C-alpha cells in the first residue's frame, strides 16, 4: 500500500456502479504493452465523496482484524461483482476516458486476485457521465 501524489489518465473498459448509495467507477490500467489490465482502478464518482469512503466501507464490512490487502480484495470483489453480475450497475462502457486524481492509495496483491495484480484507488472522474448517473442513490444500508 502507498499513497501517491501521481495522477493518472487512461481510456479503457469502465463499469459505473452504486454501493451503499455512493456511485463508483471501476476501470483497468495496463502497466506494459501486453495490455492485460493488471491494475484495477476504483474510485467514487458521486460529487463531494472522497476516496477514503471506499476504504471506510471496506473496514466496516470486512472482519475487524482485516489487513490492508484483505480490505483491497474486498474493494476489488465489489467492483468485479458489479462488472460480472451487473449488481447495482449504472453503466458499462467498452472504452471510456477516465482520470484518477493525485493522492489515493495503491495496493499490490501477493498473488493475482480477480485477474488483477494491483488496486489503485482515489478520486475518479469518467468522461461523459450525466449528473443523474453520478447522483447519490437511496439505500437501506450504511457502511
């Protein structure tokens, strides 16, 4: 895990989904020419929500003794669930531009998890989304 002052822009597959009322984006990033999407990019899209909320959700939903890598696996499991199952999915794009703002947290997994070697989280923006797609959703649950 590390905080980073580096931002990142990219264009890849993007899934937009709601979790506990907040809208998040899940994109992939490639570290080399193989283009295998070895990095998962996950961050809040709802205006006014900071990336720390994602980690707070993980901390509240995982077991109390979970370490950072376990929390990162929980985050990636939720994003993967939205991508694969369509649970709480708002939109899915085969190719869409996105930007991960400076700051955030990066976690490298010990072994590949959900086809990803790393999770990078931070404040995220995705091109072309409407205010309605980004708006906080009603929820029965809190995290």
